[in-house]
C-alpha cells in the first residue's frame, strides 16, 4: 500500500495518491492531472477511482479531465448532484482497491455532500481518513459556504457538522491518520495548523472543535464566529466543479500565446482585458504597462487573484517572466480563471522598445518616511493593508487599517491629491494595493519599502501587542 500526499502550497491544498496491487485512487486532484497519470504509469498501475470529498469552492478540481483521460470512476458522497457521469456513494459504501478498501462516510456540515473516506488496510484495520474540509488539523471546515445552496443557515450546517464529527469521526481509533484537504493559509477554515498530517488522537487533544465536553451550542458559536466573507470566486468554482469545464490543455494552449506589443495592446482594448503583471514587486514598481494590476507569482498568487478579481470569466493578458508563462496560466486555471488570452512577448523591455507608455509606483524607505511622520506641520496619512487581525496585534500608531481584501470598498477614505502611504508586512500586498489604486486613478499613492517589518526596526511609534483576555 502506498499513500502520497501531493501538497500545493499556493492553495494550501492536499491531493492524495493511493495505490495497492496496481490499482490507484486519487482524492481531490488538482486541475493539471498529468502528474497523477505519470506517477501511475511509472508504477505500472491504473487509476481506478477519483474520490471527491465535496464540491470544492477554493479551487477547480481535476476530476473531470482525469476521468476523461483514464476512464476512472468519479465518486461523490450522498446528496451530490453533478451534471457529469459519476457514482454517488451510499453512506458506508465500500470500494475495493487492490488489497485495501476505502469506505465512504457521509459527514455533512461543511457542505451537504461532504464525505470523509476511511482507508482500511490489508488486514481490514482502520488506517487513515481523508477528511476533506470536514476536519482540518486544528480546525474544522467553515459552515457558511453552502448555506444558500442548501437553503439552510450557517448555524444549521454547523449543527450537522457537530453531529458528523461526534458520531462518525471521533469514535474512530486514536491511531487513525488524518489527511485533510487543506492546511494553514486556506480560506476554508480559521485556525489551521501548519502541519499537513496528524493522528486523530492528537487532534482530539489539540483541536478546539473536538473537545469532549463541548456542547452543540458551544460548537456552533465557536465555529461560526469570526468568519470573514468568502472570496467572490468561491461559488463560481463550485459551479465549475459541479458542471464541468474546459480541458486544462486547451486553457494552457490559449493562455500561452505570445503577443507582440501591438497585438497585446489591441487585445487589451478590443477585449477589455485585465492586464495582470505577475513579475516581482521590485520589477513592477520600476516600470509597468499602465492600468495593469500586480499580483506576483512569488506570493499567494492564485488566492489573491480569486479574492480581488471578481469575475472568473474576465479576459486576462499576462506580463510574465520568461519561462513562467505556463505556470501563470495553470495557476490561474486552478481557481477557475480560464480566459487568459496570451502574454506580452519579450516582456516590458519589448513594450518600451516599441515606444509604448509605461507607469511606475512611487516609493519611500522607512528612513525617508520617518522625518515626515515626526514633522508636526505635516499630516502624513498611512494606510496599513494587512488583515485586521494583524493590524490589531501590532501597528504603526499613525497608520489606519485598510485591508487589501476590502480595498475597493474604502476608496472614499483616500485623499484625492495629497500623497498618502501604504504598507503591508513586507511589501507584496502593498504593491498589489498600489497597482489597484493607480489603475483607479490614485496616482498620489506611495509604497513604503520593506513594510511593517522595516517600520518595527525604525523609531516610528508602534502600538504594543496586547494579549486578548477571555471573560
């Protein structure tokens, strides 16, 4: 028996490759499926099953393409209703894979069709659970994402999740291994651990949601409080996962078309395309195509695209480092952005050689900012675009909080003519914010190089961290 976790850090997502006696099951595959096919071929094995724990909201699964390429059966749990051919498992149904078995355990709560898959080893002993978004390490799945589709409140779904965990997961043995669908950084939960594998016994000890003395009312309250609004692309990804999508090969072929500067400019105008610059923040700051948006490949690229670009159907043109074209298109497709039209051939150098207009972002170092802050005659306006929780933990006393995810809703707070300054922790998010603001006509924005990490090392006054107390 072989179990491989295939973890994708950008999405904080775990897919699983399970093999026994030449038969393979894939759980929650990513959109680009050749990795799984090649791994099976190397082992002279055949992919037999594709298990989906639920209709994912934060990424587009590779189940449809993988089934088309391999003939494997797609399996969902009870109450799933996909439009493509699949097997809807009954609660407790067992699937044979070589010498091992995989049992479907219906665990509604995160969504109504959420299903945990229990792996029984060659001796028939419970070995591991693939818990999807039902149980994370340190947390459980948020119960608010499926409430409209299920015609239930988040409290109703949280109550179902409580029952699923108490009746079907917690009774399993402590030595059962937990393989979740997500880890720290995912928007599908609140307090996930950085680890990606654990035992159920340890989770019973450390996971707040599995406390033995917890009442259903306490569970519902703790699981539902503090939930941030889900990114706008989540329901669109659910729709794609339920109804199918274009082949990733077709998406990559279209998205990696090289366009010379004139063709690039024409496509942008005729198609009203979003120009997405995925280079480093330093490169973007120095020069970029006017009205383009920066979201760098070297950060949480796909989640930020999904959070800030509201429509997955929007045409996209890329400014991308040479050799990174396919990576950028693939990572966009993972979260449902399938309409990349091509990329700027020769990059910004070609754009400038063609005599095209460029723009840049003004920036100051913290050393340059400090005397401005200390000048009593000035009213320096600083905006901290980190999350509210980061800001409340510690921030420059002269800074106001304007989380990047809520930027478009707070534009009225920004000065129209006077310079204002933005920062995040280290500069990635503030450069995204600067690019969005410049595209909205705020050319008076100034980025603070080094962000809050640099501010803390300076003499600019910073609030002291106050440990929250529980009454």
